[in-house]
């Protein structure tokens, strides 16, 4: 199961990594770059739909599947051979209704092995009767009330973005995250603004050994820390705007 919009340059590698799937469902929002042609070449069933936000869009895609067990991927991800074998074993005799997998991120040309770049545990294989995607417009997550199983092998995430595009995307995400917090009544002040980036840096760069990933690891974590600062700065701006002059 995937959601797409103009991902023709990366979709083929993703679809080629899941030949074991009984069906491939793609929910597409207005692609005009050849995405649909790639999907057709791999026999995917395409459902065209308006954009709902990441969480709602992924849950809509889950609901389009013919089977209860679903594997949820992004177009810039692919299933490694070891993970494929692990998925097939799990589906042959499920021991849990939800399975998580290690997601390995490639950043600035390097596969990260530490920090927040790995193992980046992601519950992506689940029985939709026991789990669902959250309604969050960004930073969506799979909701479940069970102990997940763990699959061997990596889900490989390689967006192939340059740093400029990556930063543009992060700016959009912090905007959505700040608005989401504001709508939920969350507030922020000087403490969150200053301490959140520092705590994040200590957690991922020091305690989770992000420094072992060299310059790419440092840049990846530094951007994450900047995102924390920016998100709370935008939330504070929304708070002040809602109070009026």
C-alpha cells in the first residue's frame, strides 16, 4: 500500500522490491509525471483521491485493500531481501497482529547506522483489524494496543533528495506540526524553544552514537534539532496571533 504524487523517479525501485505482494494498492493525488505509468507497468491498482493529510490518506489507502494484512510503504522506500524473507515467514504463520521493522535512512550519500537514522523502528506490516493510521496531517503513526513482533532485515529509505529539497520539506513539516499542536491546545514557551533541541542533540548524537556516522550523521541530527526549535517558534507565533493585538 502506497500513497503517491509525482514519484515516478523512485516508485519503480519500490515496487520491484515487493513481488511477493498479492496486490499493490496505490492512492494517487494528481500525479502528472509518469507515476501512473510506472504503477500500471507493475500491475498496481490505482485509486485517485484528493489529499487528506498524511495520516488520513494512508488510512484511506489501507481501507482500499482486498486483504486484512497490509504492508505500508513510501515510494522512496524498498524492502531488502532479508526483510522480504522475514515478512513472508511472518505472514505464513503470524505470531502478532502488528510487526515492526528497522528503517535504514540514507542521507548525504551515506547509509546511517546510528542516531535517529537507524534503526528507526517502524510498524508497517499489520492486520488492519488490529491497527490503523492516526489522523495526524504530518508525523503520522500506526496506532495499536498490542506488543508488536519484530522482523529481521531493513526497510531501506533513500529519498535521493539534495539538501535544499530536504530542507524545504522539513520547513513544510514544521509548519504542519506547529498548526497541529496549536489546534490541540498545546502551548510552548522559552523552555521548549531552548531545551528541546539540546535534549534531542544529546539523545541522538551522544547517547545513540550519532557521531559515528560522521558528517552526514551530524548534519542529519542538527537538522532534526533545528526542526524542534522551528516547530516551537512557529507554535509561539500562532499563540501570539490567536491572542490578537
